[in-house]
């Protein structure tokens, strides 16, 4: 669930290059007087948006009793967007949006036209989103290693607890999105949702972590593909050269600017991974472990509770974060949905699916391979022919995924940092395209350094999970709902809100203690305390997990026979 190539492709496959570029440019929505909207304004238009969606759902349900499936499908595709754009809001005939032109748009559009276009792009159903959430690259392959590190009991317990808390975070993001998103002021990313609550500084934090996570993902895929290629070459090819091969391939593929051109190959990557998982289970059930890939000896052993140093166990548990780590793009999914109120269905069913399927795969492989489990799991296959076949499939899927993540990562960095802060040209102009090509080369070079400098797949992935993925899934959502609830509670002492004068209703400011008292001492006080303590607990867990991952990396380098930075020795060659 954490890293979805098809999800990324599906969100943008209907956009032109200009429209796709705009989707990576942060929204700078201003009121007619040039000021930034307050949370009351966002909530006002969000309520109008949700009422409109509820009315549309009711009308569609009534129409469903009178017309056939074909007619209903035709009506939804043609008429529903007309309803969305036909509903007017205050200020629909105002002056043209300056923010759009500042961000590099070649044409000026009115706010009304922009809102109509924004609504027209919301076409996904909750069934589509369920499919995208359950699309994964790294998550299932790491689950057997979780049980190898902690045993059956703690592994199942942590899978359950992490799943419950990930669902809780998903519900919080869903609730805040419904309260703050509208066609007039659309929320397009996790960072934009956070900005509505805490301001621009929080969006910068989210964007930076997202950039770090994306480049680490590409680095991990380079490392995993390098390990796979070294296995296929029977360790006769220098490991660093294996990584260079995939880096160069990524630099070439990364020159494709629009995700639209990836098309069906992104969906093909999904089925490649499913085939690899099935082949892995079939192999481990009918052949022995890959004894040369890990530094253990003796017969296969499994444990109900595996007792070992806490830092190693914590590294194993961090791999579970990959299974539930899709919250970073939940907001993007909701932004594409025709009825975001239905997102909870996709999220709940996806969490159940991931809990059952991923955990089954992890338990199945661990039961047959025990302490000889390899991360990623398919590289623990002992039969060379089948090992090569799964590597060939997973390497292809991994390269597609890495190219997609690299594309997103470069665009996020380019637009959020280079364009917004350094004044670089927009990607839709000729000069911007040259800068994009150079940025792709630099991006993949950095990813190569990450994968080759620390050739420890499990430890480096645990570090990334602790620093980045854990925050989006577990730390940020309760922190954001805390800020949202406090601001909403503080408004209960204000006078009636007037959309025509949105800044005149507040009776005090956040510089006065009276507003803080209303924010804290309300009927939601226990809920606020819970989310505050949960935020601190998640931060503590993330810091401890990051420290454990770093210690494990140091220990790994000090272990005799381990792979060195930029060396020729493969991490899987322990013969």
C-alpha cells in the first residue's frame, strides 16, 4: 500500500502535459482582497461541496430505479459534472486568478472556469481507490522478514495494531478532507491539507519528507534490482556495476516527462508483482531456503517469540510500515474521487485486504524458511532457474516503479523548491524541459549513492520508514486533527460567520489567552489530549526506530564479510 506506481499513473493518465504539471504546483488560493482564506472560509465552501455531492448521490440513486445500467453510466459521465460546475458560489465572476499565472500557466482562466475544471477531473469511485491502495511494490516482499525478526506472536500482534492505527489515521485524513476541500479551494496533496491547518511551514515539512522518501524509494529499488542482477549473474558481475546498470536505465526512462506515456506498463507492473509473490510461495513450499544469502546455519527454525536485541526487533517491525504506509497519497486519491465521502469504504476494505493477504504471505514464507528469510523475499529462493525467473519479473516491475517514483520525485522537488523558491522556469517551457532532464540525472545519481553507499536493504528501508513513511501514516494525522479541532472549538465564541466579510467575525486572536482557553477547554478536551499524546508517542517511536536503524547500519558495516560501500561484493553472496 505504501508505494503505488499504478496509483500515480491512474491519477494522471487523463491529463495533458500542462494539466499534469499544474497538479504538482502548490495551490496559492487568495480571497478577493488578496488575503489568505481562514479555516472558516475553507469549511464554508467545503460544506457547499459536500451538500452538492450528497444531492448528486441521491439523484443518481433515484435514477437507478428508473433507467438501465447503460443509460445511468452515460448520464454519470456527462451530466454529473454539469451539476457540479453549475452550482455557483460567491465571487464566481471575480477577476482572473493571478496565482495561476504566477505558477507558470500559459493562459489565464477565471476562477469559475478553474472550479469547473477542478470538479470535472473528479471521476474516481471508491472501487478504483481500493484497487490503487492495494497496489504495492515493497510492502509484501518485506513481510516474511518481519516474522523472522520478532516471531509469530509479536509479528501478528504488531500487524494488527499497526493496521488499526493506520485505519484511524486514514479516518482522520478523510474527515479533515471533507471539512476543508471544495471545488473553489481544492486540496490536492497531503501538504496542502496540512497547510490549511498549520500554515505554509507545515506544507514545506511535508514536501521535504515526501522528496526524501521518494528518492530513498528509488535508491532502495536500485539496491534490490542490483541484488537481483548479481544473483542472476551468479555473483560474477561487480555489485556496484549492477547498480550502475539500473541507474543508467532509470536516467533514460526518467526523461519521459508525462506519466500519461507510461500507460498500461504501470498496470503491468502490478501483475508482475502478483506473479512473483505466487512463484515465491510455490518455490519455498517445494524447495529449501537459499542458504548462501544469509549468515545462518543449522535446520530451519521458527519462533513464537524471537528473543534478540531490541533494535533488531524494531527494525523488523518498521517493515510493517510499508504495508500500511499509503497515507501520504490518500489525499491525492480523495482529490480524484467523485464522491470523497465514500473513501472510507475503500480504505477499510483495503486495510482488511492488506492485513489478511500480506500477513498470510509473510507467515507462509517464514514457516518454510525460518531464519533463512531474505528481504526482499523472492531473493531467498534456492532453485536458480526459478530464482532467475522471479528476479527477471521483479526487476522489470521495479524499474517501471522506480521510473514512476523518480518522475514524481523530480517534479515535486522542481516545483516545490526550484520553481517556488529559486525562480526556475516552468516545466512546460523549453528551458524548463532542459532543466528537468538535468534534474533527472542528478536525482538518479543521488538514489544510486543511497543504494550503493549503504548496501543493507533491510536497514536502510527501516531508516526510511522511521524518518518519512511513519510520519505520514501515524504522526501527522493526529497532529493535524489536533490543530483542526482546536481551531474549530475556538470559533464557538466568535460572532456569526459572514462569507462576504470572512475576517470580521473573530472576537479575539491567537495572541490572546481567551482563544486558547476555548480551543483547549471544550467537550473535545479528552479527544485533543488523546491526539496530543498519540503524536508524542509516534514521534518517540519514530526517533527510536531511526536510531535503531542507524545503529544496525553501523553494526552491519562492522560485521565480517558484509558488503562494503560501492564495493563489488554482493550483500547476498555469503557462501
